[in-house]
C-alpha cells in the first residue's frame, strides 16, 4: 500500500483545494509564527487544542467500528498509535508535555472548561466519524498528509521565539512529522482504492472539509477570546 503521494486525480485536486481552504494564514497563526503570542495566549490555545487531541482516539475508534474488514485492519493500527501503548505515550499525553512547558499542570488541562465553539466543533467531529459513512471519517484524516510541513514550521517558531518550549515539549510536533506522513499516505491509499463512485467522493470531501473548517473554528475561538478579548 506504500506510495509517495496521490496518483488519483480526484485526490490530487482535493488536496489542492484543501490547501487553499486550510487556515494557514489565520491571524492567530501569524502572531504565533512571528513570536508575538504571550505565554497566556499560548496556554489558551494549548488547553483548547487538547480537547481536540484527546478526542482523536475516540474518533478513530468510531471509524474502526463502522468500516469494512479490509479497511479496519489498517485503521486499527492508526488507532493504536494515537492511543499509545507498549511503552509509547499517547498523542494526547505528548500534547500534555507541551502544555507543561507553558506552566500548566496535567489536571489543570484535563479539567479545563473549553470554549463553547471548540467543544461543539470537536464533538461534531467525533459524531461525524461515528454516525456518517466510514468514508466521511477517513476523508477527514486527509488533512494529515500536509501536517509534517506544518509541524516543521511550528518547531522552527518554537526555537526562534519561544525558548521555554523544551525538546520534551516539542515531542508531539516531532512525532507528527513522522506519524502523519504515514497516516496521510494511508488515508490517500484507502481513498484511491475504495472511493470510486460520485457518492463515495462526496463523502470523502464532506469529511475533509469538515476537518479543515474545524481547525478554523478552533483558531477563531481562541483568537477571539485570548487576542481580541485581551484588547478590550
């Protein structure tokens, strides 16, 4: 199942469309990349992003529960990696390490009250995987194909502007430079092999665009609360 990228014209065009739609140039990220976020603003982002990351294993489990056998064996491996085990921390636990570099305690992050828009969007994401056809949930993971480049850029910003983020705290981002390259290609392969009809492709697109818009909702909510809100 290993390839280097998408060979299917549908997937190629969808990835291009997704890159244009993804909020890479969001005002919050512009502040982040230029080193203009305070530690308090970083904490607000980290706490709310944690709710997203801790819900990834349930989302993957929902896909595993409703996909066909020939997809399940591949997606179950993805679930196990996200959820940790065999001496490896889960991805939510790796995010906690980043939060601790910001001066947050584990319980503080786990018990934090999330911004309403973030909670609704993330809960909707899990429900999308649970109640919509499996191709919708798999399509949502197509965003992972472009994650390694974004992680590289984020790590560079940490090193240049945020010296309190340690190598241990950057573990989540380094892990995703590797894992999401594999996850992204797995998603592309499954879509190319299993999504042939117009309806199949509509379902893939539905999931992919929901995930992209979810990232925008999180950034919008955090920016409004911790950047715009602090100016009032």
